[in-house]
C-alpha cells in the first residue's frame, strides 16, 4: 500500500508552521520564502521516491534523494547563474555555494539577531529548514511514525530558544499554536495506518512528549548564543571599508564644521568609526557590552573627560556618499561626540561608537556635536600616574604570547629616562614614525606576537594598521591603557568651506588614556605622501627623517605584485554589541546578492506554482466534494463523479449516455482484480441511488474510489500517470466549460 500522500502534505505544512518560530532571528520574512521552497522540494522528492509501493527505495536511498533534491534547489536559488542551464550544478557553482555557506557562518558570528537578510544567512536558514523537512518526511511517511517525526520539528522549534532571540508574547503564542496545530494534523493523518502502527505511534508520541518536556530544562542551562556570538570571535573586514579596494580614490563623505580655521590647522578633525579594546589570539576585537547602552540621541558621557579647559564644542555636518548598504553600519564621528542627530534608529556603546543594524549609512546627512580636545604638552605632562580607573581592564589586557622578554625590552628601551605617561607614549610614537621604519602598503601583514616582533626588529616596514597595532601593544606593556582605532583623517578642503574625505584618507591610529582628558590620539605611522594624517601639536617633533602631515589608506591597490593588506585588516571590523538589533529595526535595503537571490526565488516560486497548481486544485476539488457529501445518496454520486473524472485524467473516454454498469465492465478489462471489484461496487452504488428505492451503504465508497484510481494508474503508462497528476484533464475540462458559459450568464 502506498504511503498516504496526505501525510506528506501535512508533514510539509507542519515544517513550514514550525519554521515560523525562527522569524525573530531575521529582520524580514525573505528567508521564510526561501525556506518554504526548501520544504516543498523535500516533500516533492519524498513523493517521487514513493511513486510505486513495490519499488520504494530503502530508507537511506530516500534520505540521499531528499538531500540531493535540497542541494539542487539551493544551487538553483543561490548560484543558478553559475550552473549549467541554471539548473544543473557545476563544480564552480557548488564551490561558490560552499563559500556562501562559509560566509553565512562568519556572518552568524558577526551579527546579533535580528540579523539582516544577507544571502549567506538565508542559505543557512533555508538549508536547516530543508534538512528538517527531509527528516520529518522520511520519519512520518517512509517509516510510518508521524509521532516520532516531531523530534526534528522540536529541534527546529528550539533554535530561537537556544539563540536567546527576542520575542513578543502574542507572536510567540500564535506561532506555538500554529506549530502545534501542524504537528497534531500530521499526527492525526499519519497515524491512520492500522493497529500496529497506532501502537508504534503511541510509543513514539510518549518519547516525543518526554523530550519536549525535558528540552526547556536543558536549553535554559545552555546559552548557545554565547557560543555563536562569543566576544572572543574576531569580526571580518567591515563592509564599509570593502570599497577601499579601488585603483583610484573615491569620495566617502563630505562635511562642514564650526571648528575655527586655527583649530583645524593645529588639530584637524579625525573621524573615528571603529574602536578595538581587546586583543585576542586572532587579532583585534571590540568589547561586547551588556544590553542597556544608550540610543544615539543621548550619547554616554565621554570616558575620563573631566577637564574641559582644553575642549572646544564643535558641530560637524556630514553627508555620506560612498558607503555600501551593508549592516551593521557605523557612523564616522569626531571623538568624543556628545550628541548626534541622524535619520533612522541608531545605538551608541560606551566607546561612543554609533551604529545601526538596519538603517543605511550611504546617502544620508547627519550632524554631530563633539569636543575638540587639544591639550598642551604641559597639561598632558602634568597628568599624575594612572591608578585604579574602573573599566579600563580590556585596554590593558594582552594575551600571554605578547608578554615576551623581547617585546618588553623594546618597550622599556625606547622609553628609558621618561618619567611621565606623555613622555613614554610620545617616545614610542616618535620611535615608530622615524627611520629605520618606513611606510609601504606592500608589507606583509601580521596578527601574532611573533609577527609583531619581526616587524619591530627585522622588517620595520608597514602601513598604518601595523604601526597602530605595534604602538598599542607596546603602550600596554608599559602599563598604560591604549586602544586601536580606525576611521578617517580630516580630508582636503572643498568648495564653500566644506571638506572632502576620500578612501585614501582611511587610517588607523592609537589612542591613549589620560586622566582628566580621556582618550587622546597619537600618530605612530611614518609619513606617506598624498594623505591627510597629521601629528597632534602635543606630540614632540620626530627625531628621524620621516615627516608627518600625510595620510595612509588602510587598503589601496598598489600595483601588480603588491599584496593587499586586507588579510590583516580582516580582523578589524567589530560586530555590534550584544544588544544590537533588539529595537526591532527594519533594513531599508538589501545587498545585491540578496536581491538576486530574491529574484531567483521569485522565478522558482512562480514556476513551481504553475507546475503544482493544477494538481493541487484537483486534490482540493476532490476534498471539497467529499466534504459536502453528507448522506449515502450524495456520497454515491460523488464517488461515481470522481471515478468519471479519474477516467478522463487517465485518458479513458466514456460516453455520457453509457450506463454505469456498462462503463465499468468496459474499463475493468485492463485493471487488476482489487481495482476491478472496486469499480463494480462504484457502478452498483450509482445505479442503486439512481433507480432503486434504497441506496447502498456508502462507508467504503471513498476507499473504493482510491483503489480504482490506483488501478488506473497501474494500468497506464508512466507518462500518462504524470499527465494525470500534473495536468488533470477533468479539471481542464471543467475550467474550459466554465469559461465557455460565462457569456451566457445574466
């Protein structure tokens, strides 16, 4: 006996309803549309493997077929343009699909939920839901255990719990009810297979209920979101910096400022974008902060800034142009900002980074009020030694591998004779920015203590990232808090008093903490013609041959044969703090890959709808007829009408005036015995309700109709069976007849 197709359909519906629980992990339901396609693919593959009962493949073969179909679907949606005829995977398309999955895993480490609709994340979600659908269909239909099929559904339902997703109680209740209804429907349909199967279903149901009761206890003690979004995980290259791979400079933003010309000349504005406090074994990482930091309209107080005698309030109005539409977006801001007015919803962390998981950065205008902190050498030199300032532990921390005798000797040797914090920091900056150190974009990047030691003692060649990296580590070895910062330098004057900042103005520098003045910028990078970096006036003149007054692109093409520093800068992009995205923001744009994936999905969905619509309407029509038949007479007529439609679907022609018994005798010649007897009973029931006083009992007529339909399928060719399923002639005839009679209606 063929497995009930109703179980396949209800299992697919249950998967879709349960997968809605994952909705809080994403900003928009685009991922759900892709997941629904994956569920449909899994259900279709399951049906194909069970077309003929005697030829149903083994369980492992059915599982392999489902996984293969899911892979074909994902390849079509995400890498169809790199496939043969957009359908057949190629080694190149599979490699790209694998890389996209890897990118999705990296994005899962970087973004907090709700996450933007990035192709890699959507691929992972669709693949996870698809695998769940394959397992659910295999257990519920192939293994005839609908109750046990609740286990993969339970795993899928528990994903938001394990990820500690934010929830709304009403939405949670609705999703739970829908998921429960889907599971109960699958259980009700799949358990109608006999007493033995009912006993197995009962046992499986008890096991599933036990797991469901124990799962919350287990999940409540495991915060898997700390595994996926650990602060020890380094971020990738910020998408806002990816455009710096340009062969020619491009404008990033323009701005106007109320800073006086003398202030701009003595201490030009730097635009801080990313702040890195923590140095791990894999590079620089931002600190993960607990929930509760401020929104951008009310920034936290600048850390450590209590002496405002050397601080001037400045208002800067910025118009962005060259940033991509990636998320999270970080605003370039003069430090320290004390107020920001920006369209959209933005958050601020204690380091005064202002970011948004969804609002766009490109093409906006915002204003920031900040302090231009420009202390003199005398003021910084008079700062007393730092003792016990809370919150600075991450800015003093170094992995054990960096606390080597060689690095400590270098730090001590270059600051020998300096008694003040300013003297030590200034000595380090002057040493790094002087000969024999030199600037070069073709230098080999490093990300370890051994690489740093080689840079300081042997190669002595690098760009801003390496020099800021080195100075931050050496400063911490002296017991002075320091942090690694990236952003943009002041740019060049434009029209009407504005300034223009280009990709070549991207830069990295070191900030050092001074009591009463907070975080103060220092320049350790040797000069590089063409940029706009500058030495602050509280630094002493360099003792070497290199001069400042120049900038430093973090990433810039340097000609053939020059390696890009992207490998090292790849560790410089922060993920947002742990509360990012909890305000329910919505993205205002999707990356190009997401748009292409959505377009491909829409095409696939339209084709799938066109293919399955006739079959679905035929099944719905049959169910509707039986639903309306409430007595023996109506059910006998429905059974015979369905049999006539089945004859039309399989290509058997019957005359309208032909009596039921005559038609049954003519058709039954080619049918196997169970179907032959069923057809005779259908004909007899139709004749009794048409000519006799009392009809026959109708409790077995629907089963006889199913048996007759299967007999017709067994006697027909395979092509005829497919045509009967996908393009039922009876449905097409009904639609044609309805259209024909439309003009005759009043």
